[in-house]
C-alpha cells in the first residue's frame, strides 16, 4: 500500500471503506454458511430457492426484507438509548476487523498493541446490549440484558488470559509478530498448552457471541430474544444478526490469527509456502467457522448460573494455570 | 411501563446493604399466554426475584372449546371426530375410550382384528407423540437439532397412519364396534419400517440429548416432583412414572388386548426432569415392542362388530379409562338412550398433570422453569378441551 | 424380535444414564450431528417435488354430481353443517303412457365451506349414493376465507383426482355384500383396471404399487363403484409425467375432429357433449381392443401407429365392459365442469396463464389474485396436470346417444339439461332401470 502515493486521508478513507464492505459481506456470507451448514447437520436442505443456486442469496433477501420492515419503538421505551443501542453494539464489531491480518501485508492497521486493542474493543458491545435491554422497557429484555452483561464479563477473562498465553509465547502484542512467531500453529505447538488455550479461547468466543450452548441471554424459548425482543427491522439485524455474525467472523479471524498460525501454512514446509497466505487464512478461517456452526445445533444451552460457574470455577482457573505453564515454557524451553 | 419503579437514594441502598437487609424488588412476569415455551395459549403467572421464581401459578382456559357441552349436541359418530381433537398429538388414543364406552353400553363385541389394529394404532400414535415431545423438550433447552431428526422419524409412521386413516393428525378411525375400515395393503410393512427406523436411530438421539452433559446439568435434580405430591394431584402417565409411580392402565387394568403383549412399564425414581424424559424415551421402545408383537399376532377377520345402523347407546352410565400418551384418559359416559350422550365427562391427563406445575416450579430459576414446562409434556388442547 | 435392546446405548439403565460422562457425551453429540452432515438427505422440496399421498388421504371432497340425489344426508350429518345444498323438484313425463308423472330432485347448489369443514369424512361416509369422494388434492388455498366455499362445479372438478380405494391388508375380511354388486365390481376389475395397472405409472413408482389400484381390490367395497373415474385419470394423477404424452395426442384428436382447441374460449357444455358423441361415433367399436392393448404396453405409451386412437379410447373403450361404470359415469362426466373451464385436457402453459388471467379479470378478481391463479394454472399446465376435463368416458355409441340430443341447451351446465335422466327421487340409480329408461 505505501507505494501508491496517497494522502493520509485517502488511505483512511480506503481503509474505512474496506472494513465497511468486509463486515456486512462477511456477515452475509456467515449467515448463509450458518443456514446451510446447520441445515445439513440437521438433515435438512436449508434455503434452496433465493438466488437460484442453492439459495445463495438467502441472507441478502433476508436483509432486504428487514430493511422494509417497520421500525417500531415501544411507547415506554427510552427512545434515545433505544435507537443508539444497535450502533453501540455494532460499531465495536466493525472495529475488531481493523487488526486481523489476512496476509502478511493485508492488514488494515498493524497496531503495536494489537491483541490488547482487539480484546478491549470486543467488550464494548456489552454496553450496547445493556442499553438495549434497559431501554426497551420489557421485562424479558431486561432479564436478557442482565444475563448478557454478566456473561460477557465472565467470559472476557478466559479469552484475555488465553490470548495472553499466546502473547507470552510470541513475546509481542502485535498480531503480525504473533503470526510470524508461529512456525507450527500455536494450537499444535507448544504441545498441550496451545491446544488447551485454543479450547479455552473457542469456548469463550462462543460465549461472547452468545451462541448455543451459551445463548442464555437470547434464549428464544425462554426470554424471546432477550435484549433484542423489542427491536424490529434494521435495528434488529444490526443489533442481533449482524452483531452475532460479525462477532463470529471476527472471532474466527482472531482464532486463526492467534492459534492457527494465521496466513502461514499448517506446517513449516517450503513447498507449501507457494500457496498464498490468503488461501491458508481462508482455509483455517472456514474451519473455525465450521467449528462454531457445528457446535450450535448440537448442544442444549447451559443455565445461567451454571454458565457463570463454568466460567469462574473452571475456565478462568484453567487459563491461569495455562499462563503459569506458558511462563515456565518460555523460561525453560 | 416503568422497569425500575422508584429510584432510591444511593446512601439508603448502601445502608441497607451494610445492615444486610437489602430488599430486592420482586417482579411479576407473565409467561404467556403467547410464549414459545408453552406450546399454545398457556399462561404462567410468575413472580420472580432476579432469576429466581418465587411463585408460579399456571393459568389455563385460554382455548376452552367446550367439548363436554358440545358433544351433548352431536351423535356418536360426530363425537369421535371431536374428541380426536382434544389432545392433538394423541388423536387416535382419544377416540379409543369413547368407542370403548359406547361398545360396553351397547354390548358390542369388537372383533379381534380390530382390537389388534387398535392397539397397533394407539402405540404408533404414542410413538409419534413421544417423538414430538422428545423434539420439543430439546428445543426448549436450546438444542434445535433433535426436532428435525424426530420429525424425520415421525414422517414414516405418520405416512403409514395416513395411508390407513386418511388423516395426518385427526385420524377419526375408531368407531363404536371396531374400525372405520380395514387398513390398506402395505400398512404393516410401512409401519414396521417406521418403527424399526425409530429404534435403530434411537441411540443417536440418546447420544444427542440424554448423554449430553449439558443436558444432564439442566435436568438432573431440576423440578423434582415427589411421589406423594404426584399422587395427590392425580398425575399420571410418563410424568407419574418419572416420579416412581408404577402405574399404567395398559398393565394395571388391561383393555383391548394389552394383556397379551410382553412389555414393561418404565419407571424412574427421582422425579426430576431427567427421569421424566428418560421414561418418555423408554416408552418409545416399549411401544415399538408392542407394535411388533401385535403385528405378529394380527388375526384375520372383520374389523367391525355387529353394530346397528344407528348407534344409540342404551340408558346407562359407564366410566372407561385408557392409557393415553400423556397419562390416564377417562371418559364417563351417561346415556339416556339417545343417539347423543346425555353427558360425557372427560378426564384428560394433561389437566391433572399441569396442576402439579405450581408446586414444582416454586423456588426454581427462570431457565429451569422452561425445562420443567418442557418436561411436563402437556398439550394445551388436552387441558382446555 | 426386531427391537434389539443390546443395540441401544448405555442410557438403557437409568443409573448409568444419570452419571456424568466428563465431556464425552458432548463429543458423542457432535459426532451424531457430523454424521448427519454426510447422510443422504430425505427432504422433499415441496412445490417442485410432491409427496405421494395415499389414496385415502383426506385432501378435499369431490362431488360426483350425477350420483347425488339430494337426499341431504351429508348436510345433516356434517358436524359443522358446512354443506349447503339447494334443489328443486322437477316433474318428468311418465314412463309409460297413462302413468303418473314422476318427480325428481334437481341439484341447484352444492357447496362445501372448507373454512368450516373439519375434514372428518362423515359426509363421504354417509352418502348413500356414492356422490362424495375424498381426493388427495390439497392445494386449494385462497386469499380470502370467503372464497373457500367451493361450489359444485369446483367440487366436481376434483372428481378427476380421486383415486380408487386401496387394496386391503392381508387378512382383511371382506364385509358382507350383495352378490350382484360384488359380481359387477369383479367384472369391472378384470375389465378396466388391469390395463391401468400395467402402465408405467406403477413401474415408475414402485413404492406406490402397494397402494395402487389392483385387480380385485374393489370387491371389498361394493358401496364405492370402483370405476368412479376412467383409468387414464388415475394415471395422470399418480404420475403426471407419465401422462405427458397424452395431452398432445388429445389435442390432436380434437383438432382432427374440429373440436374447439384447448385454449379457446369456453364453450357451452352442450356443444362439447355433442362433439363427444360424434367422436365416439367416428370411432369403431373395436377401439376397445386397440385401447386396452395400447395401455397395457409396457411403457404405457401408445403404439406409434395409432396415436389418435390410443390416447383417449384407451380410457373410454375399457369402460363399457362394466355396467357399474356406465351407470356411474352416465356419459356425462363433462357436465359438471364449470362453464369457465375450457374443455382442453392440457394446454400450453403460457396459454393457460393468459386464459386464467383473462378469466379472472372478467370476474373482477384483484390483479394480484388473478396473477397468482394464472401462475398456478401455468405451473399446472407445465406439469401436465391441467385441471382436466374428463375425456368423455362413456362413449359407447348406443348409450351415449341421448346425450347428443340434449333437451335444452343450457350453457350453465344445469344437470337436467344433459344426459340420461337419473332415476327420479332419492332412489339409487340402479343400472338396469336407468338404461331402459333412456
Ligand atoms: S368432512 Fe366433515 S366437516 Fe367436512 S363437509 Fe364432510 S361432514 Fe362436514
Ligand atoms: S346423495 Fe350424497 S352428496 Fe347428495 S345429498 Fe345425499 S348424501 Fe349428500
């Protein structure tokens, strides 16, 4: 990029545009993948008609449908907060994409504090969810928002800690450095530690996305859609659909970057280097997404208190032990 | 509607906390009448304190259809089709007690082939019903996949039933005296295929739900219905058996030809959601066994006894009960010799079962409430008939 | 016993089932879903693929208007009272000179309100004259609940989709039945049915063969005249694609005979009746032979040389064998067709589209409704399942003679206008009486 003479503003503009296209497109593609993969896991076909070929345009059509829907704000709702909440949920999701390297040079912004930024930004959505739940003036939404806040905070920690393990290994907070440090994907090497860290991260990520089995906050059979119960139309897809899908895509990207060796080949073998990094990234990314999609239809959901217990009594201790183990590894191996 | 009713002074709250008497506000939560977990218009008036249910009161009657009154204006043939609609998941089993009541009042002998076919259809219907609840219970706990698998299984049996009766849900096939007509060729093969498929695939489903740790966490020890309480509410069916009550009308007071088959009444002692669900799954296997045996011993002959042209029960009264998918279904028929019943009192299983809900729901979590509602396997039509 | 308990998992024992599996259960669950990812999918893509519904399916009630004697039993027995019947009495000249003039009921209106109907089947069951049948057809939704009241024209239309009752399971007892009825049914079964059976409809869908009409199956239900519809109709119903060759041939036949084309404006029924009669006259008596041969050819395709004969007469010719068939069809199956429906057996999809559009416009339907219906018509035409007119089933020249000279050419298709008059009054139109009358 630097070769082309662009002013800082122009570069900024391009970057913003890139993100603004990647996220919705990613969310749409993710939505489609979710439709199809889940359908086949469930012995169904999923959408087959929209767009002709295997219903590829389903999510597009869905989005359009939501565009046309009436935007309803409940009478008792706190209008300002209610309308701001979707933005507060969605914008942080956009910001995550800033630091995910798709290839060595394909990154919007290589921040020095990459991971730190990633995790900090990722948890801003919590506020948006709380805003949505509180302002909706709906009991179900309130319960959902509180559940959501509690859960997002609880699972932020394991994610941070498992990321810290990676950072310790790489000795850097920059995502590019982290990827470069992984000759084998981190999930494979160092043995044991990496894999467990990866599992902890995946669990935390699923919880952050509030997807099954950690979807208590939006459990549709209990509290309808939790904080988003009162939302309709565009606000609904931005706050719920796009946020969830955007989160999923983002977390898959983070997972690939931190644990699966990003744009590097699976094993450090020179013939494999011929394949462009984008393809490696894409493959790993697809794997990650599939994992998320596979978990969803398989499990029932965990109860709220069990979910908290699981985070505080199991995941966090485990990740603390991992940090210790990693420290030992870095020092002695 | 204000979510937070009066904002209190911070210092006041601090003082309360320090003195250990922070009073949390209780909130009244209307679960239903339109709510995804209630499978229909059922309302639960829940008082919650945070995530805890302090009190819960089931409110029924939102879809009362007045069947007991309606049937007094309809003749027996029409009633068959009406009662079929009470419990829309075990339709053919609803028709059975009515047919049996009229038969015993009129002293009609039902030919053995009809009896066997009745048993077969009832058990097929039981499998259909249980698969349905298998599906919905999973869905309530957040596992959506069992729904689709169970519906695929249901389809084969459903098609067999449709081939025989012409209906998918409302079969209308039992008549006082026997069956409407004999089953079409291919029915046995089709039904057996469906049943065997269910049994073949059951392990998969058990792995998916029963064996799942999350599922166990959600259900074991949750919503315990003690044996005594179950007795006192008149709970029956899989729910009672899940509380360790070994009661099954098919065994204890055999009707039709149930005494000729070898099957077990599955019971589980703990009375929690898991046990209820476990019993449900096991009854599928037992029903499959009965179907197999019944097909083996299916006699040939007519399917309709000697019934006068106009079905007209003589003066008298009778109580007939049968084991519906969800429990004991009883019909108390009083006839004044007309073509219509003078009075038909229907004792439906769901009605009694649901009345125990208030007891079980006390002091549980909101999420448990959903698990308990799901594990009580009720059909709204059966409650408000 | 096929229920093998050993095959079932450890969840068999409650105590085992309640134990925690330390996460193994989670993995097992994931294996189950993964397994299904690679399994063959059994989903039916509904509007494109159709499920093969059994013949007993209670889809919609079809009315065989000629059989209805307006006895009102169905309307009375219906639990919802959703059958509306209007009729008037008509005086017919006496049979013999000097006899008393006879009275008969004429059906003016027969409508079922499907928004009320609970599909219990009581009406079909009680009808003593076999005028009501269940059809598997279920796609008749409407945009307005009031349009769900379907009049007798529509109900009669559905007659073409009625399947014969299925054969009964082994060991079924044949209910006591009058010998005569049984005999006639048997004759019919041997005469008309086998031709249909051997057609490719059965071969193409072996799974349906079990429930497909089969020789002798009708002896079990004397009350239901088995030849309630010509075999070709059934063939078309069971497998539309098999019937594909027929429509083209039909149009050919019609073109040759100067009949109104399939896509032209609706013609009064009478014209059609006359045309049919003429057609039947033009065809030699031995078409029966040719026809049966054609249909019993392995592929169900007519032999190359005799297309014009094979398509229709295969149906028509087989019929005269049975008295019962004649009695029921009475040579007037086309009578009940709504006058707005063209006589065509199948038509060009586009033409159908335009036709229905026009029709709807003239009826004053809203543009959306009109278009939706037109689309349905087009799709139906594409699949060769155009709402078919019964191709003049009883065309044995002698019997259908009266048809050619209708008493009164009434375009609305009033039943009394055509065909041999049914027996006066609510009496079963027994075959012999009927014929001598004509
Ligand atoms: S099926 Fe039943 S409800 Fe419908 S018209 Fe016939 S008798 Fe009436
Ligand atoms: S003949 Fe059949 S259809 Fe006609 S009125 Fe009587 S019962 Fe109804």
